[in-house]
C-alpha cells in the first residue's frame, strides 16, 4: 500500500490491456471488492469482467494502456495494488485524472502521459518505457511517443519507490 | 507579470514573487485539514508518531481535524475511531471540531477560509472554500507530506475562466450549472487546472451557491475552483475570520488556458444517471420523468445549505412526500440546522413527511441508512458511483435540492418547475 520497489530505468514488457476514455479503475476488481487488500482475494477478482485469463497471462514488466482521463471517478487504491501484485510496472495513458494521478504517484507507480498511445498499440505489443523521459517505444508500430517528463520531485518519488519512502528518508527524526 | 487569483495565492504560499503554470514548487498551506476516517487518518497518525518519530509539531495551529464522518451509529467501532482522533489531536495540540457539521462547511463558518488563504485536505471537496476567494486543494495521501514537513510540492495549475452572465431562473441552481459545465466540456474539461468563476452571473450568485458549485470542481477534472472575492465574500469573511487576511484577485489581463461563457438564465435542471458525473451520464430532467425513485436525499458538502433547504421547503410546503418515497434531509452544519429550525423550514419539511437528521457526512457515503438492493435514490450527494450510498445493486441519480424535493413529491424524477407551476 505504501510503495513499491523502484522501477528499472527502462521498463520492458508488453501491453497487457487497453482501456478506453474516462476509465474508472475500480472496475478492474469490481466495485464490490474495492475495500480488499488481501493479495489472494485481489488475484481472484482482478480483470474478471474483462478477461478471466488476464491474471495468468500478465507478466512482470507489462504495462496497462489507458485513454483520456484514465482513473476518472472516485478511485480506490486496491485495483492498482492488484495490478502491481501481478507485475504491472507502469500505466501509459492519453491523459490521467488528477485524483488518480496524485494517489498513484504517491504510491510510486510510474504514470506516463503519452498522447496518441491508444492509436498505436494493440494488446500484447512489446513496449519500452523510459519513465524519466516519458518516452514510450513501440517496436511493432515502429513509433516512439514522448510525453512531458515528470517533475524533479515526482522523479524522486518514483526513484524512492513512493512518496512515503521519500518522506521517511527526508523527515524521519 | 499579470497573475490569476490562484497564482497570487500560490506565490504567497510558495514564498516567491510570482508563479507560472507548470512550475513544481513547495508551498506552505495556511491550514492542512483532515476528517477522521479509518484507513486514512488513523494510518497517518501512526505514521507521524511511530514511523517519523514526530513528538511535537512546530506549528500545530496550521493543522485542523474534523469529526464529521461515522457519527450516527454510536457503536464501539465509531467510539474507537474518534477516540484515536481525539487522543492524537490532544497529544499534538491540534484543533479538533467534532460533530459540528460537515468540515468543508464548518471550516467556512469558523473563519478558517477567508479570501487569500491556501488550504489543503486529503478530500477534494475542500474546493468548496473557493467560494470565499480562498484556494482549497484536495491532495489525497500527499497530506502526509504537508503534515510531516509543513509544505507540499505541487504543480502550479493553469486556470480555466468561466464568465457567467444572467441569473438562475427559479428551480435552477449551482448544481445544474456544474453538470451543464461537465456536459459541455466533459469530465476532463478542466483537468489539472483551476476553475475561476467571474462576470455578472458570478457576482449575483449567493455564497451558498458558490460553495456548492466550487465543491464539485473535481468532476470536471479540476484541482480546485475559485471566485474572486467581492463584497459578499468579504462581508462573510469579516464576520468570521480568525485573524487578519489578505484578499487577492485576478489581474484584468491575467492569462487563462481557456475561457467559457455560460448564461445562467439558459441553464435547465440537470440529472446525472447512476455511475458517475461524466457528460455521457448528464441529462435534462425532462428525459428522466418516468424514472421512479424510492429514496430522496438532500445534504452533503455540495448541498444542504440554508438556500437548498429553503428551496426544498418552498416546494414541499402544503404538499406531501410520495407514499413510496423516503426523503432524508441533512443540513450541512449544526449552525445551518439551527437556522433552518428558526426559519420554520424544518417544520415545513417534517409536516411534508421528510426525515430531518443531524448534520454529518454519513448519508452521502452509504453509512447511515444505506440503500438496499433495487432501491433508486435521487440525491444531492457528491457521488453516484455504484455502491456509494449502500448496496451496489441500488442506483443513485443526482440533481439539485429542488429536483430532489420535486421528485420526492411525485415519486418519479421531476422538473421542479412543474411542481412550482
């Protein structure tokens, strides 16, 4: 809940799923399950409404792609905990909803805003994400997309594996 | 360099002469606010004491805690949660306001948000304080950053300017406006920016309406919303402010990322379908006039103020809540409850068959009298995602206090202007 291991400089994996615009992340595990943090419970409910085989097929380093305003709604934390448990290493989207962006940045999840991403990817395409530069390379499409790099502060948060870890390093007495 | 009100407030809070959108800087909020809620404040309390080793606060007066959730069961769990909060506030010398109403309203009444102030909260509805020309920003878990360091890094937001003309027609209010804005601009129309309201329509708008409007900013993607302080805001602030304050306003030539004009006299009553407040779910009330409801709710930080209660009472006076509907009314604060009682409004509502409840957040998040499977509620609450007010198999429609009152009378979603006619 409080953070994750820092990501490698370049995240290499596949596009494990592509969501549409205004996507409410609570739907990843279903609104009935948004208070659960238990890993086994989460695994059992993750992406069931979209692809029951998702939890077996996703691999560490894979990323999720979203449309505009990804994370819209009233986002709870367990859905992204569930994806993290399965190895999802970043979210790349056309744009992020501010509340979701803030909450998951706190948790140390690399969130890359890459306009045009949904036009260039299909599921399971290989992808490389240089999160510091917000650079997304898509070998299948032969394209590289560049978003706005994270601020210095957000870079530090991701490097630390989340804001709590950074704050502890800075302010623990 | 010309600046918006938001940029001026942030420049002061950042200790710099000016800021520009896109800069990431540390800012010192005037107040760092939370309400107690399991999984949030209890965790933060423990983290500060045990993980950070903080045993004393340099400036406890900048911290502010409200108990406004989980006040209506009186069970052991509630008592335990609030005891942890009281003990923590006592230990650190932090001011606690308990059961005085919904914090986002009580903060205004108690003078924490006069023009020019910068306030953060983990809850985004703190943006309602923008009604007074103060900047309220919901930062989620980053509140911990401010609580342990006294400052918070934020991206300076650009500002979207809304030029309001005309005045609301009877039966139409701020609630209809925010959904009309979402309908036109989309759920990310103001993403990562601040909504600034101005123009003659803004000047003519009452404080209650401004609070309700600003408090819903997040559903446009905005990080906050604000009015430039005028005579109304200054009069309110002068009566309640705790200490001196410095009002600031946008320069006439301030830069905005975009400008939109809304003529308030053309706004129609809006209803939001169950799910979320995005534009695809936003409808004119007439499109839903065959939708039956079993519950009706007037309250939350986005409604339940004296003008909302007056509107509901005007519609319900001499009428009855439909036999198939339960209408629950929760004044936004204890002060508003007392005022509504003095004005005889609550007696009107009771005579019509409404239930009046003590002020808290408990209906809006499904804690008090949760919706049962199959129920349909018309609500002034802030959120209508599945399960928000109870069962995930219930449905929540959202509208203004007038629309909720009119719907409670007829038992189907109803245009308040039809009941007025």
